[in-house]
C-alpha cells in the first residue's frame, strides 16, 4: 500500500512509537493500545523508524487487523490500523474523541526479604478422586477472559464473573464425588501463559504478533502454520523487563476455592519452572532483557518459589507443578525446530541437557518445602481431542527424573495406550504417591465401570492402595478456548471414577 496525503478516517486512539521498531518493543505498545478498542476501532501509530513501513503491513495481515492508510511527512510516519476489518466499523460505530494510548512502564521489581512458612492443610486420603486442574469454562466466562485481557473489563467485574464460574465448577466436582477440589482454573486463559498477565514486566500477546518481532519472519510464519494449536487464538507471554511478583499468581484462586470446599483439601496447579522457562524464553526475539535462558530461569525459579510459599501458607493441600513438555523432550520429533506442545515455543537442546535442566530448576523451587504437599504433573499434550495429534511414548526415559524430583506426588497420564504400560513405573520410590490417570479427558465416551475397576485394581497392585490417587489423564480444558471436553462429560467422568473407587473400597 502506498502512502496517501492524509487519512480519510479519524483515529480513536493515537500511539507515538517514536523510533522503536517492531522487534524492539513497538508491537508490545501497539497490542496494549489496540486491545481495548471495539471491532472496527481505529488506532493511529506514529513512527520515525523506516522498517515499520514493511513490518507493520505484515503484522496487520498476520493478525487479521486492517491497515487502512498511512502517511509520511519528512521522517514521521502515521499508520491508521482498524481492529479487525474496517467494515466492522459501519455497524453503528460512532467516532469518539481522540485519546492518547497509555503505556505501562517497566516496573522495578521487589524481592521479599523473607517468605512465609507453610500452614496446616487438610490431608489428602489414599484413593482420593480429583481433577488435574482445568474445567470447561461457560461461554460467558470465555468472553470475560478476553474482555479482561484486552482491557474492556475491570479487575473487579472480572473477579465477580470468575467467582460465579468457579462456583459452578466446584459444585460439579462435588456432585461427582471428588475428595480434593480445584477451582477449575476458570480465571486462566490457559494453564501456563496466564502468569504472563500477572507477573511484573510481562505481557500477553497473540502468537501471531511475534512474527513481526523475530529475525526471520517468513520462517516463523511457517512454524506458526505447523503448530498444534491455532496461533491466532492463543496468547503468549513476552518478557520486556526483569520478572517480578508484585501480586499473587494463584493465592487469590486458592482463597476463594477454600470458601467452596466444605472442608475438602484444595489443590492448586502452577506451570513448572522448566515449562515456564521454555515458554518465556523466545530465543528468536531481537530484543530481550535476558541474555540467556539460564538467566531468565533464575527469575522464573524465584517467582514460582515465592508463590509456592504463599500458597502453602494459605492452606493449599497440594501445589502441583505442571511439566508436560518433558514428554516432548524425550518423545518429540528431533526434526522439528520448535513445538508449541503444551505451551513451550522455544528451541530445545539435547535430551540429557534438557532433563538435567528441568530437574535442577524444580529442585530449586521446592528446596526446603514439605514434599508431601508438592506434586508434578506429566502428560503428552492436551490441546485437541484428536488422539493421533498427541505424543506417544512410555515413561521409561523419564523414570530417573520422576524418581529424583523432590515432590511427594506424581500425577501421570496412564489411561491411554500412548502412555505405555504402568509396570514401567513400578520401581518409583515408595515414598511417592502416584496420581493415576484412569480416564481420557479427550474422549467423549465415559469409561465403563468394569474398565475403571480393572484400572484401579491394577494401580493398587503396582503401587499399593496407600500410594494411589485417582484422576483423569489431564485437565478438561487446558486451553480455555480449546477445551477437550464439555462440563457435562467432565462431571460424568469424575463421577465414574468415584463410583468405581467406591465399589472397590466398599464392595457389595
């Protein structure tokens, strides 16, 4: 598109990007400015950088926004971008007075001088039934998540809406007969990237925004096309300053869930330190506050360790660290440069290096904390109900790591043939409980009672009844916009587990 003498539409918001280029932070500013606009809203972007003439049209095309026109006067460029197609503006849109975009500065982080000690919490009984974490969100909750992320819903209104969704999730779990409650992760856009909207100096952006921030945009576009989730529907955290934890990541979730638990233990899931480092370390970015992923990992460990302390002090019975990408390390294709498998977009190195890195990071997070209240979850991907799209491979390459991590419980995918035989895990240390996945959340079929009976008895044979907990293979809605199940099916599957367990514990 050639430059024009002047714009034919008046912008709703103006952003002065100065000399920033797209890879140097301009796209982060644009995202903050365009998100709150309604469909068809117009953002004017001022720039003195010559590369923006090429990169901004490419960004508009990839993200589905429309570059309406642009002008040039001397060294100053003005780009007028519609949020989505400009045609959306015709549906009753009234032009508003121009407003300057308000941008968030980099925050000076604060590190607590001390961390709270764990408080007592209800114990988790053997053979307890529970979900892994996520629960399908109602349609109105999904809208609220997007409105909140994009700045169209206040924190207070979002909290009230989310509380209603959590109530429904908690009621369904309790009707099903769970022995441990989760809040269903109703406030989260997905199980890992949600922290990018809560941590200091991190911002959630659509994956498609990254294409204009990397060195080789054409290669990155090809990689996005091959990802296992739609790039336009998933937000990804981008770090623009040193990570800090001014606010809680999940303590507020725990405190509300405890009000609904009726005395049941409450479990809270967090992204594990290896997963979060792999997610946040985008080695393809031109600009980054961290020079190496090891440097980033130090701050990831620090913020997760802080959060774990506060969760245990607030009475969490289990703090679960999700590390599903470990199976990508040992079973993923060596030909693929990147994978979005469960959220980790950065490049990985050789298997031994990655497993050692993952083990060391978790050891740093859990050091000195009560291992009987800590857990790790591992699966093989949970973004689609298509079983052929998920990884296949048994736990043999991970047994040493599973044995060594300093957590008291391992929540493992085991109901599907893709996970291999349960016998491979027979040698795990006796002081570790095993959360055995016995139903497949990706299947709409509620498992037969006799099948579940067989799976539970087999788990008891391998590990002993005192070490077994009973779960689905993974959450029912890992990615909020791409749930693998409905709320009705999720409840029916948990209920089937509870009924089968009761049949064994209280035989007729």
